[in-house]
């Protein structure tokens, strides 16, 4: 085989490899988009999470920490969609209370209260208040709030 023929074959092989790679990327991306769209379609609600204001009228970092716990839990949930823009949400979760209660000889009991509001046109209206407790962690309490809120949201969507 002549050097010119060999060079042409190498160029042809590279073109085929590029085309095959692009086709594979399109196939993978396309199926990912389809799966994402299907997952979004099955969500029961778009959730915006915020922290209430402390008793002194200033932002409360502990309430904000619990709001972050809720965001992390909702972000991993298959039924709920975490929304960053309040205007796009169906429900607003507002962390309004977070406190520790001393339990002698055991870890402190962690109490978390979240108000859930529903959208009525452009306005928010009160929905429900959920309070949960755990001696394990704040993340565990946030998980319990999300579990309970999903039951409530499913009832609202009936």
C-alpha cells in the first residue's frame, strides 16, 4: 500500500470515529433529556424554601441552616422539585422555629416547625404548619418534614 493510500485510510478512519463519537453523544444526551423530562413530569410540586426572620427582626442563621437542610432533602427527592425563584413555585416552605430541648442522659431533642403556603394567583395563602422532632440530627428532622409535607401536598393535588 502506498503512503498516500495509507494516509487517506487514516483520515477516513478518524472521520468515522468522530461521526461515531458524535452519534453516541447525541444518543446518550437524548436519553438523558427524555429521562429528565419524564422525571420532571412526575413531580407533585415545585417548592421554594425560605427561612423566617428571627424574633429580633433580623435573619436567623439557625433558621437558615434548617432551610438549607430542607433544600438538600428536597433536592434529592424524586417527588418534589426545588425551585430557586419564588414566583415559579407552587408551595413555599418557611422555617419558622428551630429549638433544642434538653433531654437528661440523652441527645437533645431537636424541634423544627415549617409553615407551608400555597399559591393563589400571585399571592401566597396559608396552607399548613408541620412540626417534627428528632434526637438524631437536624437533617433527620428536615427529612421528616419533607415526608409529611408530601402527604399534605398530594391531598391538595387531588
